[in-house]
């Protein structure tokens, strides 16, 4: 029973931390969660067109197009014709977004540093080790789902 209670407690705290970090990101960058997801996917070449993004986020193509239009207007993403198939549009990150992303990443590291202030260096090192162990296990058991 204690293990289950510990897991529930960890889940609650992880959810709270994630919610606060997403709120911080949204507030600092003036973007929605969906817009961040789109930018992240395009930046890491997980999705390069509206169809891929719609499938990845389980949203309609029109919803993705609206988000992409906003990101284009903000100068954070560009649309280019695919040279192999002019009907398809390829999305790319702009240098403006890269710069904004790097600045935000630095601020998020600063925020995370505040989160871990109660831990000594040794405790933080142990936390990082345990986190990696969990992440590696999760990745290996969910890599083919």
C-alpha cells in the first residue's frame, strides 16, 4: 500500500510541476501549449507539415493550420513548397524562434534551479540518477507502442 501511495504522490507532484512549467512557458512566450508543441515538433523534425502535425497531436488539419498561421504571423515559422511535390508545404523554424527558444530555455533552467534549491548537490545527483533510470525503463518498455 505504501508503494501505491508514494506513486500517487509522485504523480501529483509531477503534474503540478509540469503545469507550473507550462504556465511559465506560456506566460513568458505568449504562446499556447499547442503552439509550443507544433514548434517543438517542427524544430526537432518530428513533423514537417500540417498533415503530420494533425496526426501527431490528434487535431484536425484546419485546427493545425490556424495555429500555424498564427506562428507564421509571429515570424516563428515559415512555409515553403516541397520541391518534390508542390502541393505539400514544408514547415521550418525561423532564426527568430531559435533565438527566442534559447532565451526561454535559459529562463526555464533558472526556474528549475529554484525548484531544486532544497536539494544538496549530492541529493540532486541522486535524483538525476533515479530520474534517468525511470526514463530509460519507460523508454525501453514503450518504444514500440
